[in-house]
């Protein structure tokens, strides 16, 4: 996709949003009809959609009910819809029940690849779950808030502009976000032990057996499992993490302590690079170096091959890529993935 065209479209969207009095539009909107007229339709017009691209009150069948009406179906001028939009009124927050409605429509409309749930102010974007193949993922891969957005949000929104929209590219970006998110969830599930009285999962058992073998144990039994399970908790995990951090800094006399947040950021950034087809760098060459004022991700432990850095102060967190400094809310998959483009480009440049 041509970066010059993307930049141009982003500027057009930004200019249109700045010229639109969204606060007034939100203030005068009370019901669902007004929400669609005052907020939703104008945004899709900014994104370049014309009448033949959208069908309002699209007829869809769901299990047990035929001829249900979906608020909006984006067809891009074709016979079958590619995106379904479920609209709610601006005065109400989006709920799980709303998502279930959208999920039903998307599940039974096979041509649909993306579902959008919105109340005119918040727009949640979903793709179908690659594991079950039909229903939507339970979390949005992108959320756009009409009166609170960043430049990165505009870049993602631009992918849905009529001139740029490519469902395959959108699905690829969504899958990257979902993959990283599922990794965090899977790691949590693996390390989380069962509550008192609950049966351990197969993952719990396998983890306990690995620990038992590393303790020098020979025969892993039910008794050993029951003895080990209570020992793996937040206190023991925190203690182990502290030991790992100290070992990583054992050769440093500077007094610098690498924090768990910095290690998490490093892992996320490394995963982002591993998922990019543009990056050809051996992942073993990507490392980090901690300083008093910043945490740098490098290639070959070479300061001249810096990819990015994480700066964490008492009140704020920043991702620094080249000469750009982005304030981030937290160290998370969703937050750092917003800057995937900048991170990937910096890695390619550092390797050149």
C-alpha cells in the first residue's frame, strides 16, 4: 500500500474531523435515528463512502429468525456485504448484549469479514475469530473515539477509507493484535493456579511436572502435584521475577534495575517484529540495554542500531522511535501495536 496515499488520506480525515463540530453533534443527539444522522453517517461520508456503497436496514437471517434488519451493510457496490454496522444511540454505552447482536448477524452472513459496533461516538472494530471461523472475536482489535483520538488512530481508521480499504490487509493487522493479546491471556492462564477446591488444568499439571523435574524429582505423582500447586502464586512469581531482574543486571555497577514493565515492552516489541514479513532480522540479534534515563531495544547490542526506546517516569510513559516521542497510556499489546509501523520501519533502517 502506497505510504504517500495513506499519508494524504490521513490528512484529509484529520482536516474533515477538525472542521466538524463533533461536540455540538453529540450534544444535540438523543435517540438512535439522530445518532445515525448526526454522527455515524457523517463519519462514513468523511471516509469516502457513497450511497451505492452502503445499504441501510439490510435484511439478514440469524438462527431462529429470518429477515432481521441490520442497521448498515457496507457492500462496496457489490451484491453481498463485507462489513456490517450495528448502531446504538449516543446516550448509551456499548454493551456485551449489543456485541452479541452484531455477532449473530456476522456469523450467519458468510460474506462479512468485519463487524463494527458503534453508538456514534465510540466505534469498535471486530474481525471473525480465526479459530472458530464464523463468530467475531470477543474483543475489538481497534477502537476509535470520535472526540478523543490520536494520530495513530487516524492511520488505522484510514485503512477503512473507501480509497484504501483492503479487507485482507485489515484482517492481517487485526490478527496481529489478537495474536499478541492471546499470548498475554495464555501466559496468564498457564501461570494462574486453580482456586481452592477447583481441579487443576492439564496446563497446570504440565507446568508443575516441569518444575518438579527441575527440582531433581524422578517420579511425578499426585502427591507432588498437590504439594507444588499452592507454592505457585503471586508472591513466589514476584520473587522469581526479582531474581531474574537481578541476574540480568548482575554485571552492571550502575545501580540500574530493569523493571518488569520494560521487559514486557521488550517482549511485545520483539513479537511485533517477528510477525512482520518486512523484517528479515534474526530475532536472536534483537536485545535491549537499560540506562538510567531510558530502556533501548537494539540490534547486535549496538547503540548505532537502535530500534526504539521506552522512557518511564513517575507520571508518564513514552515510546521513542527515531526523533518521534509518543506518550503511551501503559505498557500493553494494544498500546504498543498502535506504533507497529514506526517500530518496523526503525528496525529495517537500523539493519540497513
